[in-house]
C-alpha cells in the first residue's frame, strides 16, 4: 500500500486544501438547522415576517458559500486524483518495463494490463472520494451529535446509541467485501486472458471450429466474475436499507420523546425541528460513508494488487561496463551453462559449452522444445543462467550494462513482431537516428527492399497492428532488417527465416556473408540447409548439445543431425 501512496507526495497542497474547504462547507451545513430553528421560534412563532426574510437571506448566503467551497474542494480533488493516477500509471508502466522475462512470465500479461488500467482507475477514484467525502461525512456526524447535545443532552442519547450500531454494521460489511473485491479483480484477469488469447488466436480457433467451446469457456469465466461481483454487491447492498431503517427508527424516537419534551417546555418546536434535521444529516452522512467504504474497499484491493507488481523486482542486476574489448578473439563463450524456467521440473538447458569467434557464424538446430530459443535468450540476458559462465568479448556477461549489452545485440524473435506505424518507424526502433540509406541497406540485406520498394508509399507505408496488412514472409524480412540497424556486433536470428522460400533464404545468407563480415551471427533454424555455411553448428536435443561441429562433421558423427538432414532432404525431393 505504501508503494502506491508515495505518488501522492507531489499533491500535498491539494490533499490539505481539498478537505479543508469541504469541512468549511460542512460547517455551513451544520449552521442551517440552527437558523431554521430561529426562524420557527422567533419568526413564525412571533409572526415576524421581516425576521423570516432576513434569516431566509442568511440561509441563502450559507447555501451559496457552501456551494462555492464544495466547488473549490472538487477542483483540488480532481487535480490531486487525476495527477496521482497519471503518475501512478507512468511509474507502474516504467516498472513493468524494467522487469525480467521471468517476472513477466510469472505475473502474466493480462493481469498486468488490468492492473495498469482498471486497478489504477479504482485507486484514483478512491483518492478523489477520500478528499471530497472522507472528512466531511465523519465531521458532519460528529458535528451534528455535538450540536444536538448542546440543544438537549437527554434527547441526544439516541445519537449516541445509533451511531455505534451503524458503525459496527459498516465494519462487518467492509470486512467481508474487501476479499470479495480482490477476488473479483482476479476473475477479471482470467476473463481478460481468455479475451486476449481468443482474439490473437482467432484464426486457429476457426480453423479447428472451436468457436462454441471458446464461447462456453468465456461465458463460464464471465459467470464466475458476475457471481462473485453479485455476492459482493449483495453484501454491500445491506448497508443502505439497514442504515435507513435504524436512522428512521431514531427519528421516530426523537419525534416521540421530543414531542413530550416540547409539551414539558424543555425544548422549543424550532429546536425539535433542528434535532430532526441533525438526525437527517447524520443519516445522509452515514449513507454516504457506507457507499464511500464500498469505494474504498475496491481501491484498497486494487492498491494491494498494484503494490504486488511494485514489490516484484528485476532479478537481473545490471553491470556498469559499456564498452567491448575489440582485441578479444571470441565474441561469445558458454562454459557449462545450465538453466531452468521458474516452476519447471527439469532443466531447459544443461551443461552447454561453445565458443564463437568474432565475425563467425553459429548455427543451432534441433527439434521443437529442445532449448534453441532458450539458449539464445541467455545471450542478451533476458534470463540469467542458473549455473556456468557466459562471456561476451572476453568479459563476464554480468559485468555489462544491460542496456548497452542489448544495443550491441540485434535480435529477431521467433515470432516476428511489428508495431503500428510506418515501415521507417518500425526500422528505427533500434536507432531512432537511422537514415533512409541505412534503412534501405538493411532491407536489401534482409531481401525486404524488393517488396517495400513496390509499396505505394515505400518507407512511409503504414503497418497495421501486428503487421496484419503484410504476409508472414514480409513481416519476417522487415523484422530481420530491423535487427541490422545500428551496426550490432552480434545478431541473433531465432528461426526467423521459416516463412522464406529456399531461393530467398539462399539470397539472404549470401547477403549476410557479403555485408556483415565483422558481425557475429547466431542462426537458429529448423532447416539444415540454412546452416550449411555456419562455422560451427550445435545440435540440441532435450536441452543438451548432442553434437557440435561443421555440417560435414555432423553428418558423419551426429545421428540426430543426420536424421534431421535426411528427413528434410527426402521431403524436398518428394516435393
């Protein structure tokens, strides 16, 4: 909770002035019953029209002043709440972007989206209502009780009985609803996850005609969400009727016993009317307080969820080194490296050892789930190895500043990811100052310029969300070209040529040889033919390197590689 509230530090003035002006409004509201009592006793009782008009004017002035103070309070509350909400979202988004892959995998994408949108909105609303009503409602209750005691101490006993009873009811409801609202947010996370998966995988779902099954799963998740929300709503709904019932019984008691005291001359009719007005004020203030508590319970549950994200720290500690040793013989060295994902039973990588010389090319091949992508993810420190050492240009990878490390490494992920914007804007992700000549050169190496050049607006052509207006091969080639921007010293191609035909793949490999002679290339591929020219090839199987060597050596000495190559060769002949 403290991790969230610290973002209120820039709004101390609003936090003080907002409630202050709201309390002034409450003061004027408490004066109104006294004025009304005087109008009844002195004006109406004595048939003094002038007095009634004068005191009526006072009531109007009190109302105008109260309205003015309420507006000022609302201004400060809006400034504070929306400013706080903006700062919180920025900080949360910034923090999420510092988290490691492990942390994001553990939390989940959908829940992070909900926490940065729905939860921050709930906390923002809580702050807004806190400034506007959190002080006003208790102050009105306390002020009305004190004012009624000054009028008639015996009759005010009704207030002293009713207020604790209602407070206990509020506490009972609050203690039950806070866990329910937290559970509701978790159910909302599940619904968001299903929505995201279904929208992203809509083609797969339709290809297997699973629409009805997915609709059922989504309906079930929505029903769970609504059932939990309805249960919380039912418990919360008890507040208003119970509060009204108790307060109305109190008003009845005041009218009954107050009438007796008026007959006995202990109080006047105007004072009894003021008493009833104070009772009504307490009733309305407690109803507002009850609804306010519902808002606060949601805000507290959301704040705790946001705090959980802030408490999740990046396990990867950045080093300070921001230069590479150009005299180093090897660009990458793995020494007995092992790695296991969080919650996994077995190692995803086990005792991996290899070296790549500067400007060399390493090929990695293996079956699905053999650990190829996991191995490549350790090089830019998306994950840290559990054991063993990784060196980049002769230095331990942990000595490098992570931002610098990732600037010198160009990465093409297994799934080509493009963003909404122009081709140029996507290409400039690696270097925002990249010129058109540099971009075109990279596109030519990736064999992408041949189709980009034919687009209506060339580099200014707008790519839709996720690159939906491009084919799979076009997306891959732009993603590959993007990795070459900024002259990285190492380029990782994670099965990024799978959508390319053999002719384009061959042209691409030739372009790499000609244009990237000083760049270390790590090429992960399912095609043995794509790796034939590699200086060294690692054959992965179940997280282990079962073979290392050149294409010819592996054909002779590695059964797994030979099986992969022969199966692809026979498949190609069959075509």
